[in-house]
């Protein structure tokens, strides 16, 4: 495997550990601890951590360790506001430009997501959700929006897993499936409606939490 492939694989492993809370929010880990948890060697680990640091998902603290980003409710609202704008752009373009081959890929992801839900596999659902985000970004053919939205989707998946998780998988996956169908059918208005509803559900979780304080 090439050095670049090892680095990308290390990033994917660390990202999943972040999203599924194996790496605890706000906790500081040593490089050695992260190597043991992730089973990734030092060089690709460091390269992946630099990328995560650039995306504000971790903070590298010299002579102390690596701090995992926290889950801050105020930041979450701002992040979701930004994500909504970018998702609107990407989904609008994906609905317009999806080829027959790309639509078949979306159908495959719909099946993967539905299968994970039927087996109560939150991790499998999250992987399918991530691949869906990446696929929509590729179909949209706007690399600037795609790069900007990637860390926002990571934060959204982690937030969803922390506050909702398995109990919300069925309703959330239903919205994703309807959004996929609308993209395949070229119905921008419906695709955006379901995308907005997905984000609204996360916004409501934040607002309910803040009202409880």
C-alpha cells in the first residue's frame, strides 16, 4: 500500500473512532495511546492527525498530546447553519448532474443503509451515511464545497451518534432514503426538503438541550 493510501486509511480509522466516541470528546491522548487504539503506525497516524487538526477535529498540543474536539452546542448550531448552505448547493447540483451510473451507485447506498438499519447496526449505518455524503459531493462536481462540507458532516455524525444513535436510526434513514429517491428522480425541491428535515432534526436536539439548561 502506498504512503498516501496508508495516510488516507489512517484518517478513515481515526474519523470513525471520533464519530463513534471511542475517542472521547475533550480528552487528551498521547500519540502512543492513539497508535494502540487505532492500530495505525506512527507516520500515517501523524499525517492523519495533521489533517484532522486542519479540520479542527483535534488539537495537537506540543509535549502534551492530542485533544479531541468537544461537542459544543452553540458551535453545533453555527456548524449546522453552515452545513445547510453547503448541502443545498451540493444536493442541487447532484440532482441536476447525476448520471445513470451515479444513480445506480445511490441505489446501492440506499440498500446498504437499509440493511444496516434492519440489523440495528449503527456503525454500518454511519459508514453508509458517510459514503452517501461523499458520493453526493462527487456527483455535484464542486470540489471546494465538497472539501468545506466534509468536516461538518463528521461533526454531524458524531453529534447524532452521541445524542440520538440507534433509537433514531429508523426515522433518520427514512429521510435519507427519500432524499436519495428525489435525487435519482431529478426532483430538486423534494431532495432539498428532506435534506432540510435531516438538519432540522439535529437543530431541534440542540434547541431542546439549551432550553433544558
